């Protein structure tokens, strides 16, 4: 039986490190999905057959893939931070681009994702937790007044609120943001550009992007930044598989007004800007005496983590620190980049309850390698039934680790002879 074809232009990307991509492929194929690589990035995939909504797939549930428009993948890819880099994502929710940035910089890099709106901040955090974005931390400030040190970020992504006119096929309500109604957005974009330019380190790169086709929010803002903020244009070449329109403002060769219809994605705009000067190295770690919130683990707490099978050796460089009952990772680069008084949150590792530690069940990086606690799913249907509330036979252990085709997926709770999925 032929699987239903996917809607035209339906894309996703692998959201996991290279060693886990075969696992993502196997899970998708076992559920009947068919896909092929896009030309502009090996992470990007075009869906060919979609037997059920991709967002309900097992691979998506465990954060191995992320459903994302192909044009939306371009800002992190064209900012192109190298492994180990520090990146500021100034307007980060819902987290699609942030997660890709974290994948690009790897565990040795660091991404600070800012989102001023409380509800959208929670969406951002859920997204980053689902895709196991190990190198990320989040904060919540108006981007135009972000309380960070001037000149401290070598890479900044600014994808500000915009009219969204490049997404009318999915969001027809965006039509209301035309003409004078878009002026507040344009003012906010300039304020955000101004602050981003101040935060950008000498020699650093700023990627400005929108999902609108409005020249007032795109080319005009880029020209204004060049004239008023001391930035230089760093020309971009159109990525394979994308068609671009000529810029609406003369002298801006190297910006990318993406033609959504001709590219098979959303309408988008991208411009890469640089701060003149010599790039500095990634900030060195702060001294061990640097003030920071949270407390180091006591010997008893470390023992509770070990007893729960939490193996922190696979985490990015840093330190697990306790904030109340919750345990978060403080990345090695955080004290050097974030002012001591800044309120922010690192990667959630788990919680303490009545003296016991309950690890984050989604976090693959802290799963133990002990074969005695392994539960092997024979088929993807076994995993789907598990997520629907059914159980698998449990090992003689206080917890279990679910495996599929030899790769770990998640931590399971054990009750008697049953292994169960539990979100917390």
C-alpha cells in the first residue's frame, strides 16, 4: 500500500548529533515516512510520504527531528558559528533556530536564548529540552535592553518580531500587518538592531532575518544599520535550492530576499553584518571564585545522582548546580558571558524529591551505559504503545533505559515487573 504523499514543501531537519541520525532515520522509516535530503544542508530533509502527521512521530517525540520550514533553517546556517562558539539568540522563541544553533556549536559552544514573553519563554524551553539542546541557556528580557556586556558576543542571531508576510499560506492573519500598522514593528526592529550592534564583539557576525517580504522591514532596516550602527555588510551567496529576488534597495548586493514560492518554502529575508575589528577568541572561563547563583552538589546529593543512574560525564563542560529542588547545568562559558546578577536558566538535568534524584527522562546525554537496565524495543510499534501508556517487561533494576536498534532513547520508570514512560 502506498503511503500518503506529504504536502508540497513539507520539510524537517535532524535535531540530533551525527551518531544519532541513523536512529532518527530508522524510527521514521519504521513508521512509513519517506524523505530525501535538501541540497543546502545534510541536516535538512524534504518529506515525501507522511502516513500520519510528522509531529506525532516517535522520532519527533524524542527530539531526534524537528519539523521546520526550509527557509527558517537558513539564519543559523548562514550565521555559521563554528564548533565551540558563543552565540546570542536575541529573539529566540519558539526555539527552532536556537536548537539548530546549539547543534552547530556543539557541546563545547554556548547559546544564550532570550525571549521576553513569559508564555513564549515556556515554549522555547520545552522545545530546547525536547531536542536535547545541551549547549543552551535561556533568559527573559526585552531584547532592546538586554543586560549583557557590550561587545561580548562574537555571533548574534536577530530574528525579530515582524509582519510575517512571507508565511501567508500558513498564517493568513498576517495580512493585517501592512502599511502603517507595521510601523511599531519597524521601530522595534531598529531598537533591537541598535542593541545587537552594541553587544556584538569586534570582528563579530550579526545575522538579521525576518519571515516577511516587506522591504521596510528588510532592506530598509539593513541600510539603516549600515548608515547608523557602524556595521559592514558581509555578502551572502544564495544557498543551493533557493531562489532570491533582487534587493529592493540599491547597494545591498549580498542580502538574500528569499522567494518563497520559487524556493518551495516561506518567504524570508537574510542579511549578515559585521562589526569592524579583529575577532577575539571565545571568552575564557571565569575564575572558580566568580559569584554565581545555585549551589554545587553536596557529597550526599552527588551520591543520590549516581544511585539514580545519572551519568554526567557526557554533558558539555560545566558543573551541575542545584537551584532549590531542581538541578541545572551551568555551562563552562556561562560565567564569562553572563553578568553575575543576570537571571537565566541552564539545561534541566532533573529534580530532587525526598532525598532522591529524578533525572530528566528525555536527556540522552546522562543515560547510563549499564546493560543491566536496558529494555530493547523490538519494533517502533512497541515504542508507540509505550508512549500510549502500555508497559514493557522491566529488568531487575530501579530504572530502565529504552533502546531501539542498539541506541538509547530515554529513561523509563520501573514499577514491579513493568517499565513505563513517565514524563517526570
